[in-house]
């Protein structure tokens, strides 16, 4: 019997695997795809959020700030691309300034260091291509950018060097608790048993949650985000990650440099029924084009080299759900933005729960 079975080889599952590899335990990571980082973790904004946006007191806020703090040292230790370039949330009218102040106050309450509101003169010096309508911005010096692939691969490789095993192309088809404790997990390639399961299955985490705890069902919606990736020739159009003030569907369309020298523009936020629907749409890409110019002017969209879409695991209560929901079954579910930023802290948090459970 395995000590720990982690279902899902995205950034959260790999972070948990790495932290658990510090323990003497038989650990297996299972994924239905052919490699690590094939789901939500591979197609996102590649942003390390500072932590000013998440609701104060939520698990999301706590792990975002802690994950952001851990990222610089982790990047050095595991040698993946990361740049603490800082982020700006641009306010486009005086009428919206109260919302900017609320965002600042929320960030301070969350423990984000270095936050301050800057006025237009300073903003234009920092970002010459900022919109002519910009009146002020929230400056977060601890914000950054990262390579999602590099981060996830580094976590997985370190876990593997420490003895964690990985099995791919294997889909979970069922699970049930064993009489003496632990779980039987059925897959399309046989069955296995584990003392503890970590459910890090991304947009499918609700399916596994509901198998383990049907009395308290979870519903995760796949929220699609469309992006444009621009050539290196456009990479210096902005120097920092530039957000618009958050709205109903999150942080809006952002414009950011990437760690590889490109420019990234997006995403949309479109709820879809199909949890494999990662194709871009003309409507989605048009929305990105329309909204991207609100905060940053003269975007060289003709320098686009590709477009892509990713899915976020959205749960209506908009918080991370991490905890033991049945004996030996630990959820790591509803990990949407800022999940990538939070990953180092999520790994520590999940590993602590599992280690305590297994003694």
C-alpha cells in the first residue's frame, strides 16, 4: 500500500509532492495526461501575484502572500526563470479611485509589503505607454513573473530525485475507502491502494471530491481565458505587469512582459461546460483586443506570434479548498488564480496536513 497518492501533476500536486518527499514515505503522483504541467498550470498568465486582491482572511489570501514570499528563494534553489518586476493596477478615472484605495487597504491587511498608490506623473515615468486616461495606480513591488513550465518541472524533478514516483496516461475511474483505513483507487490501468490521497486534479477535482464525500458536493466550473503572445520585439512595451482595476470576473485583461522576453496580453473569463475546451474563439480574442488597450496604449498587436487558451478551476465561493474531507482524503481543490503564485505555500500546507495524518 502506498503512503500517499497525489492525483494531479500540475503545479499544486508537484509542489505537494516535493514537500512530502522530505518525509520517509512511498509517494506516487498520478496524472491522466502524458506529462506534468498539462492542464491549468501550463496555460495561464505566468504571474506571481503580490496578494493584494484576495479577500482578507481567506485561505487564498494567506497562501498567495506566503507563496509570493517564498518564490525568489525557491527560484534560486531550483533554478527556474523568475523576475520580481513588480505590478501596477491602473485606475482609469477619478470615480474609480475609491476602489483603488480599497484594493490598497486590502493588500495592507493581507500583509503585502511595499504597497503604495502612485499618481499619474510617477506612473508615466514607470510605464511610458500607460493609457492617457490613467490617473493613478497601485504599485506592488513584490509582484513578479515566472515560467509556469519551469516552476512545475523543477518541483517535479526535485520530488523525483527524492524518491517520488510518477505515473502518466492513467485516469482515475473510481475510489472507495477500505475497511481498515486507506483508499482503493481504480484507474483505466489497474488499481492501487493508499493510506492517504491528495486530490489535486484541477478542473476535475470536484469529480474526485464528490466520490469521496457525496454528502457535501462540490461544483467546479472551467473558466476559459484567451491570450495573445507577442514577439520579443514587443517585449519592452511595458516593464511591469499592468492590470486594470478588478471587476466581476477577476483582474481583467493584463499586459505583461514574460521571463522569456515576450509580451503577454489577456485573459478573458468565459465559463464553459467542456473541461477540455482549450481552443481559442474569435469572440474571446476580439474581447482581449478591445480590453487590452484600456490600460496600455499603442499595443503592437501585429507582433502576435500565437494565441492560446487555458482553463481555471473556478468554484463559486472563490477560495482555495484545502483540507481533509474524509479520513485520509485531502482536497487541494478550486486552485484558480492566484494558484500559481501560491504554489510554494500550497505545497507546504498540503504536506503538513498529510504528514500530520500519517504521523
